[in-house]
C-alpha cells in the first residue's frame, strides 16, 4: 500500500514568472487528522501481511516515523532525489522526499533487484502538485508482482492498482 497523505503545511509563494503553484489544488489535512485516518481506516484495513510505503517531507518525517513505529514494523527510508526543485530563498535545494517503508505480519520479500538501493531518481508523472515519479511505482510493480497494490490519496489512476483519489 502506498500512502501519500495530503499533509497540511505552509507553502512558499512564488512569483508569477516562476514555475509551480503556491499550493495544492486539493483539500489538505492537519497531522492529527492524518494520524486518526491511519488508526481508524488504513492500519485496520491492511492484510495480515502487508507493506506500507508512506510519503513525507523533512518537516514531518520524524513525527510520522515515530507515530507509525508504534503501530507497524519499520523497514527503512527510501529517498526520491528530484531534479525539479527550486532553491528555498536562494539557499540549498530541497530536492528530495522520503518514503517510509513499514510492514505488518510476515515480511514479504521483494523480487528483482529494484530494492538494492535506498535512493531512486525520476521525474514526477506530471507537473501537478505532489505528483510522484513513475520510477517508484515501476519499482513496486517489479518487486511485488502478483500481489494486490493500493494507492491511497492517489494523484492519478494507475493500471493494476486500487486507487483512492486525494479529492
């Protein structure tokens, strides 16, 4: 299961000539609402053995990881190294996002060589806010062939996956 919660966080306003938006085009949730959704809906819905991949950013990674470590077994952090980020106030680029990998029940070993590294590259599917790279989904498709896959708060439909849209 992939989860990309609609985290509520402040966004930097950009000038009109800069590419990008000032924020998402969908409703965002405060952290306590996201955590309640995990407790009431997502974690109970997991099969007896399952992997869950949760997208987050620097700002909330430690809180999210701590919250989920109390409920699931932690495996590792994956890092998406983006190539499309703008420097914040002319300083260091925040050109990465994290995927926290947790599991429940018996560990289902990934197939193939996709998971030999903790970093992956790739452009987002589209220039939409919070669009994720095809490389990530391709990696999961290869590693967990034949298993049911779900994308919660999906930004788009994906063939072979159950998708619940963010809207």
